[in-house]
């Protein structure tokens, strides 16, 4: 049974001292740009959680409906249902979004098929999901996606691919993975653990974020990325 009232993202301003700054810097840049270009009319959010992007989207759309498998910590979910079985009328939305949800869905093709069914002709799907990220919300953490995996799922449903945006490159992944690994250093005993912990005291989160962010901007290597934002159009 999934946990009710699970704490979900509510704040979209992530500063450089945040553990997940490298993820959100590149992800939000691409996601918000996609909202500006493609979000319109009546919008459905599959896996809406606390609707963290509602304030941003409210300036672009005229109706926001959110569905999720459980109620969120701020009671923002309008309809409780599975992502592959949404009890709403076909072809009733101009835009569908699904952000950082698909990795938690046992049937990812079913989620995308439902998005296709619910969209009006020429409507847009804006979907995002991780390629790198530690296990989270276990045991309901099932998949990681390459751009080719996303492409296969979307085209199988009948979508036309519009944009594929990798959110950060190999250097942002390296910095984020380092920050995720640091806490495990405190489990190492003996002299080796002491030396490692002493060294890590000089590596402040903001310094790691700043360094890897700048390198990632300068060296464009997207063979490895943390995340993708994909835009697809219903034919």
C-alpha cells in the first residue's frame, strides 16, 4: 500500500546550498521553457502531487486538473486513480503534463497511452523522468529512462516527438552523484574513515554545486544525463 499524504515537492526555488541544486537547475530550466512554449488551455497533470508548478502554469492555462494514485500532503489531488486508468473523458485536454512520475508507475506505456487518449488532436504532452537518480519512494521505484526508451513509448502510443531535452550532462551527474555519496562516508570506520570525513568537511555543498555546474555548462557531454524533458504532439 502506498503511503497516504506523502511529502511532495512544493517549492520551485532551489538555491545553490541545496543538495539537489544540480538536478533542479537544469531540469527546471528545460521544464519551464517547455511550459512557456507548449502549455495552453485545459491541462491535466498525471502524478500531480502538490501541484508545485501550478503558480507558473496558471499564467498560461485556464483550467488545471490533477490526478494521482494517493492524496498529497497538501490535499491537492483532484482525482485519485491509477495512471493507466484515469476516469476522465477522452480528448478533453489541450495539454497533459507528467513530471517525475513515470519511474514510479508499474505500467509506463499505460500512462502514455492514457495521455494520448485524453488529449485533443494537436494537443501536447510534456513529460519528464530520470536517467540517473538514487532509489526513492521504495518499493515504488521501477524504471530509469534513456531518450530512446522515451521515444519508443511515445511513438508506440501514436505521438509525434517534438523536442527531447536532456537536463544537464555528465558533469552535473558527477557532481550530484558525489553529493549523494558523501553521507555514506560517515559509515566508514577507522583511520580511512577519519581521513575521508576530514577531507569532506572542506567540500561544502554550494562549492560542489558551483564547480560542477560551471564545468557542465562549458563541457557539453550529454551521453550521460540526470533527466529528460520530452515534448510530444498528438497527431
